[in-house]
């Protein structure tokens, strides 16, 4: 049954209930919704903007918890609707227009798509925007021959995410041939050379979600037993400092607020996933765009014509992205303490330079105990854990789509690849991981964040040394219309994957429950170097040796030539600087 409430601010609250609500509880809800009135109708007349029916919002999850804490039973969902108008801007990936919403407002009729076996990988690559090269398509066709069956949609999709430029830095690790001459070093090897020549205080670099450097001796202030109310105690520890920075350019270009918010959130999760668990402390953000042309006195910005932007203009991006990054940090509880901004365009020699895709770089600093700065080694029988929020149809193919030029794919694919943030859920998970990491004997064997590629990427990395089996029916489903590929490959935010020994599972689950962090035992390590996502109700979406996913896909080869260009020297007046 659906109940409708309206408050004085013209906000409408749609309440889904499993049974009749007591009159006293109706009065509580009126108070909770800001002196709202109950509209005693079966259908709400008019057009409204509300969340997609298949996506229960984080706001709803929190609201339902509040009603339970108020002693109100039987409420399964609460969503906020606002009246629709022609000029109202809303997020079409998260919201939709409802006309005369009634008792079936949240009812779903779509059935999940079945596992598909791919007969034409090249065509599927184009259809789904997977950014696979011709060499990679040939590699996957050869894998199909070796295993004597067609690859599934999940296997092709998973390979594309795991081996995307975003995840594997194929260009930076690629072979460069310039003017017909093979370069001796890749870009990445040139970057790494600094730490090889001058390791100084480096503890770990280029091998984990974060880098660690030697940190100071410190005193840890933590509860004796984090799974129950207990006294805090002091403990001397030796620390390592975590350092992390990563770009989130494509999502911020396409949807600046959520792109920058999830950029900050993802970078924080990377620092949570360092070694056997590390703790985030403070963040930073860097933005680079074409000229925003906000002020007439900045005359140099008007010397070139602004281009037509596919999604957002530079001024819109700078405002929305800055708000998004700060919003996530504020709600998670990590200050964004510094940053930088560069805007640039230049026209000379009939060539125009500028930022076509915005640069949004999120960075941060944190710490861990030195003995936890390296991951452990999962063994057969260890449990695979997922902590965090439900699965929804967001962030699909983000790793692959982020690896190509913005606008190369249909905008539906590009918008679908952008994640949506839920900082409160991430805070719950961070508190649980912190509690585990601060114990005298940290039970975490390995930990990875769920970034591009979702469960497919995170869990395959967790079990890369040994193999694993995941029961997809154990994964939390927020949207029951998700196909198996969407279920295991989406990048819904605020999830972490962990490997924990069986003997520590009960204690870890108690800690997660105390922190209100959803905790799911989804599988176990197998020791056979095979990855199986098992579907007890149908065909298995992934059933491959890990070597096929992480083996030796074709190396990227980039050929270029040197172009000599001459530009006028910069002229300026020193006294005006």
C-alpha cells in the first residue's frame, strides 16, 4: 500500500507500507516530514519528479531506519517527490518523471536479462562501448577457441573493465615507436624510475591501491574489543603514511557533481584499501578546464571563441565539481584541505589548445600500521566478503568508457557509466574496516575497493593469487531487474571487498553490525586459480581461469612522429607581476 504526504514546502513523501499504519504512527510521520498532511487518495494527481522506481535511494534507506527507531513498523520505502515543471533540471540517471503516481508507483514489471553467449565480440564491443582494441578482440576469440565455448557477456565485459586503460594503464605501459624508432622505456617505467633510483623512505609504491612511506611512531587510541561496548586504551604503534592521487576526468566531464563526488569517494576508498586496511585523514582536489569566461576583465579568455560543449561548460563544471568533491568529504567526515586550479586555452599557428575533457584529480593522505602495509596471501577456504551498499544500474562500464575520448560513445552509455555517491554508507564501511585494522591481531588478509568493473574487478584482484568462487545470489540486490552482468559489473559506490579467515568471520560480522555496515559472505577462495561467479538459478556468468583475465593480453603499441612547432615567446612586464 502507498501513502501520500505533503508538507508546507510542497514536498511530497511517498511511503510504501506492508500493513496498515496505526493512527499514532501517522502523527509521527506528519511530524517527521515537517508538519506534513496525509493526503487520503489512491492516486496523486499531476506530474512529479522522483527517484527511479527500481532504485531505492540512500535517503530512503536512512529515512526507513529513522522510522524504525521511532517505533514505526511496516514501512519498506520512503521517497521524496517534487512537482514537475518544464525548466526543472534533474538527474535522469537517478530520477524520472511520474504522471499521476498511484498504488503501483514502485512496482516493477521488467524481468532481468539472461546470460548471453557472445558470437560476435567485435560487434558486442561496439554495442556496449567496451573500448577493446582489434588485438584484444582477437585475443578473446582465441580464448573462446581454447575453452571450446563462446564467452559470456559478463566475461567479455569483465575482461574489458579489468584490462581497460583506466585500470591497467595500457598507454603508459605501452610500447612507443617514434619516428620509426622503438623507445627504450614506457611512460610508466620512466615514472617509476624516480623511486628506483631514490627509494628513500618508500615502503610500498606502484603495487597496491596506495603508496606508503615511512611514518612516525604514534599512539593509537582505540577500544579493546570493537565488537562490543568497551573501554578505550592506548597502544604504541609504528605507522606508514599513505599517499594517493587519481583522476576522475570522464565522469566529471559528463556529470560534474557526482563525477567529482565519486572521484573523491573512490580515492578515499583506495586509501582504505591499502595493505591490510589503512585510514584516510585529509584530501585535496585539482581542476583543469578550458577558459570559463566568467569575468570581462579577464580579456585573454575572450581572444578565442568558446566551443560547443557536449555536456557542461567549463564554468558549470568548476562550480558543480567543486561542490561535489566538498560534499562527499563533508558527509564522509574527511576535510578537503587544499587544491589547485588551472584554466587554459591557446590559439597559434592555426592550432587551438585547451582542455576538451576536464581534469579532475582527487588526492589524499592517511596512515596505517607498518605491519599492515603489505597485503596477506589468501588461502583455500578463506571467505570473500563484500561490505557496503546494494547493487544498482550505475557506473556500468566506467573503466572502459573512461579510457576513450568523451563523446566517442552514445551519451546513454556515457551517462550510464557515471557512478552516484553515498558517503554515509562509505563512512559506515570505513568505521568497520578501521575497527578491524586497529585490533591487536588484524583479521583482514586482503582488501580492495569496488571501483571500475565492480565485483568483477575487485573480487578477481582479491583472489588473483589463488582463485575463488562467488555465489551471485549472495550479492545484495537493490534493483531486481539487473541482469547477471549488471549485478556483478556495476560500480554502485561505497563497497569494499575483503578476504577474511573463517575463524574471524563471526567477530568481523559483529563489528560490521555494530557500525551498521552491510556485511555479505559471498564466496570463498578455492586454490585452483579459477574464477567462478556461480548462479544457482541459471547459467554461470563467469567461469574462467584467472590467467585468461590477467594473463598476457596484447601489449599496446603506439606509433607517432615528431612535429616541430615554434611559438612566440611569452611577453610580460615584470613590474606588473
